[in-house]
């Protein structure tokens, strides 16, 4: 299969050859007729204002038109003829016919010399008829000179066409070749390749589309890697526990109702944790790969926080924990779904780690155009050296006597990913009185 450079080069050369062929066609077919028509038009304009009945300087007229004249009055008598009138005898014999056909087509007079051709036209004027003879030698000479020049022009045009066709074909084909190479690299699994967009035409749009395709494929590949890494890292432990308890119940403790029930409860708890873990792994992998879209919107802070706090009232009530909220009316700007995810993780984390018969507070405080949202609980304080690490995935701060259940280790990592994508401030503080996780919303005017 021919390369696109070769095809484009041949196409450009073909267009140049067609243009040269058209020039030759005009020269061979239309030049003589065009010259003759212009010559006749100029003669018609010159004689249209001349009257044979009046005194006329015919010598000056024929010099002006560069022709030979034979002037016949209405009686048929010749009143003027040029000294060098060619084919004089033949023209005089045909005066009756020529005067009768005034305004007709051009007649050609052929001499003994093949190259010496003349044209004759008859034109009616006031008081008689002009018989006008002019030479066609200048037309032949012009054609010969033009033909010689045309060969030179043809050589120059074809040489220039060859150079331009090669340059233009490479110019046009370069982005296509680059896109082809990039597509092959992507097919081999490297989605980071980028092709420079140099134009805004269809080729530029194709290049841009390929770059965007590479970005999307890269996100999908990153999501796949994150899922594999997270699943292989975190699912092994609960699956091992579930399998161990199930085999123990089947082979050892099934007759003992008390032990069997305890171990089946452990299997059920691990199954619930496994389900939560799978959900968190999927959410975290989507956020890390950029596959989760972000669509900030304006919505009521008090209503959103109230809905989220209400979901945890039953769970908090089981441990005698009071849920409180202090949120003024006002709108905040955030991705609504991801705001809910952040608040769910923070409130769930606060409830699980709060001391029994304590309280968890959600406080919203205006910060200029933003809103700072804090989730506070009273529990075992987080050591200062652990605070910078709590946002890392799978990291759990060691807390002796922790009251809550074991989490997935991904909740705060998910919160961190969401908040960093929104470009907002966030942090955590902890002492013997309370632990506070806080973050700010986006500016409304952005």
C-alpha cells in the first residue's frame, strides 16, 4: 500500500500537470480566435465613426488600424485603395459580392506563400463600404514565440510543482503520521503519549480526540491497577477470617451451639466489613484514577448536614451517643454527591470512635465566602505523631481501648482525595478533650 506522502505528492503533481495541459489547450485552440476577435472589434470601433461621403484621410485611418483599405462608394466605384493592398486583383473581382455581404464573417485570403495569410472583412459606412485587409502573420509569430516560452514555463512549473508537492505532502501528512504512531503506542499499552496539536482543522481535531482518548484510557488503566492493588492488599484478611471460621464451624464447633453462634456472628461481621471494604476500594480507586467526575453546585448547607446527621441517629443511639449540629442557613458550593461522601465518612468515623454516653457535634462556621465544617467527638486522643498519617490509605492510628469497630482504613483516604480535588483546606486536631476533623467548602464565585 502506498504511503500517504506518495499519494499526496502524486495528487499535487497531477493537479500541476492538469494546469499545464489547460494552458497548452488555450494556446493551441483559443489564442488565434481570441486575437482575431479582438482585432475585428478594434477595427469596427475605428470605422464606426467614419463617413465615406465626407472628406476622409484614408491613409491616416489605415495607418491607425495597421490595415490595408479598399473603399467603394455606393455607386460601386473604388475611391481609395492602399498602395500595398495584397491580393488586389482577387479582391477587385469580388467587390460586388463583398459589398453585398458587409458585416459578415471574416474571410481568409491565402497567398502562394503558405505562411502569408490575410484576413478580409467588409464594413458598411455612410456613403459606401470599407473592404479591410489585415495580416495574420503577427498572430502566427506571437503563437510561435509563446510556444517557445511555454516550454520554458512548463519546465519551471513542473519543477516547482514537484518541490511544492513534496513539501506540502510532508506538511499535510506529518500530523497524520504522528497520530498513527501515537495510536500504535497506545495499542501497546502506553497511554501517556501525547501528540502536539498544531492546527484547528479536522486533523487537529483528530489529534485532540486521540489525546483525550489516551487520557481516558490512562484513567481506566489506573483504575484497574488501583483496584488490583487495593483488592489484593485488603481483601485477603477478611476472606481468610471468613474461611477459617467457616471451616471451624463445619469441622469442630458445629455441635456446640454457643461457640457455633459466636463464630457465625464473626463470619457475618466480617462479611459486612468486606462489603464496606469493597465499596470503599471502588470509591477510592475511582477518585485516584480521575474516573469519578466532579460537578460543583450550590446547595443548602443546613439541609445537607441535617440529612446526613439523621442517618446516624440509630447507630449513635445504640451507644448512647448524642448527635448535635450547629449549621446556619446559607448556601455552599461543592459537588453534592462527594460532599455527602465526605460527611458520611467523617460522621461515621466520629461515632465509631466516640466514648459511650458522649456527644458528636457537627459545626458549620462561615469563613468569608466559604463555610468551615467541623466534626467533633470525645474519645481516645490521636497521638500527635499519628495525625499526619491518618489520611493515608490503610493507616489506622493505634488507640488502646478503642470503642468503635474496625474500619476499612480507606475512609479518611477517600475524604482526602475528594477535598484535594476540590482544592479546599482541611485538617485534624486531637487532645484529651476532643478530636476535630474539619474542611472548608469552595468559594461561591469560582
